[in-house]
C-alpha cells in the first residue's frame, strides 16, 4: 500500500496511508469503528476504488491512480472472509467450498480433492453433505474459511470474522485461525476492533484512528511502548498521568514530577521532548506497578500509598490506590489480598514508565 487515499461520496475515510505485509505474515488493522480499517481492506480486495495511491500484490501492481490501473477482484488472487460469513444457504457444505474452485477450472477428482482437503483443514470434512442452513455460527465460519483456503490465494483478507460469535467460541476460533495461518503460511490481513484478538494472533499490528496510522509494531512493542495516549488507551489498560519534565538522572532516566511525587521514566517515545519544564504525559500499564505491605528497600520509584478500592475480577484483583502522585489503578494476582484502607508500599519500575506526548 502506497499513499492510499479512499472514501465515500467525496469524504475521506483513509488518509494517505502506506504499509507492507511480508510473506507469511499476519498483520492486523486495529481501531475503533469508522477509523478506515475495513475501507482499507476492501480497497486491497478490489471491492472499493481508492481516490489515490497504489496497491501491489506479490510485486504486481493491481491499483494505481497515476497509471490508471484497477484490476477487478477476481484478477487479484485474494480470498476474503466477511463478518457475515456469506455462505450460500441453498447449497451443501461441499458445494459452498466447491463454488469458487469451479470458477477457477478444477473438475472431477481434482475438485473433490481440493474441497475435502480444505474442509479437513477446518475440521468440517464430516459435514460435507450437510446443508449450510443446518450449521451453527462457528461451523458456518469454518466453511467460509475452507472456501477461501481452497482457492489457494496469494493472501487472506478477514474483516471482523469472529464478531458474530459468542465469547467462548470467539476465543476458540481465534486460536484455530492462528494455527491455520501458521500451517498455510499465507500473508493475512485481519481487521478487528478487539485489541485482545489482535494481540493474540498478530505478528504486527497497525493501530488506526480517523483514517490515519497511529502506530505500527509487534504486539508487545505497541503494548510496552505506545506512541501516544490514544494507542495506550486502545490497547490494554493504562494509567495516563500528567507530568512535568525535571531533567535526567545519572543513569540517563528522565526525572519527572507527577503531583507531589518525583518519578523516573526509563522509556521515551521517539520525537517526545524531554526539555526541562515541558509538560508531557507518562503511561503506566496497570499490570506493572507492585504493591506490598513491606518496603521495597532501595528500589527507585517507591512510595507509601493507600488502597482506596478493591475489586475482585476472578483471575485478577483491581486496586485503586492513592499515592503522592495522585490516583493509580493496578491489577494484581489474588494470592495476597490487601484490604481497602490498607497502608502499603508502591513500586513502579522506571522501565515501565513511558514518556509520551501530553
């Protein structure tokens, strides 16, 4: 994708974005509704015509506004799985998977072999003769996947494919999708608004907002080093605290003032000013602060604090605490429960304090 601009009725939905997908890579487009991720996917598929830019697949240009190239969807050798599954209700499972293959040419034993192989991949071979209308939502989604894999595309495009499934089935299908992608080694572009889904299955994530790219990176890099408040809020849970830059310490960490506390930040996002006196913000993920009843010794970034609220969340406990820097939310394991009102010691490792733009 190079300098892609796209939209509807003259209104821009995708604003001059560029990115690439490596062979065998699983890339997720993540963002809120209306950020342009589905429009981007539909442009790649050839279902929407961009205003400007270029799209190349395997080195072959399939769209270019400059050279007036716009290959139709069937010439791009891509497969797309939709949120609605798009299963033919009047056909059997076998016929649904065979439909696209017949258009491409295979017949007879070759057709049967490719259909059954695709159904085997998604665990649906025994349902080959069943009518599509007799399938559950998860089974229909598997048929849609089998139909896409059967045609042996250059790449897979998936647009919110799991959003119509219940939570338990969505988790299971998410894991199966990841396994299928690894088995086939197909380049995959996956659109979702679910950050947990994107984190679980992606090699890289593109976070989008209002038609633009906010950040591109591996899931753990985006989680640990969000570029700004939007990315920090959209992926995972984070405390965003207003800070004033004081300078640096002997180790090169940035000294900051947050409320009545002085705190050290060991991570600075590229392009963010650390000029003394400047107002910036820090990001602290809720999983990284530690609290306990005993002091942390000579650890840096340690203070006394008070537990103001405790909420049991099953596998985790959410604490609200009051510390010299104000209020902070953190998550901890329930192995040691601290009561509301308890006086505790708080420690935030400097490498978990990320300095970003205010």
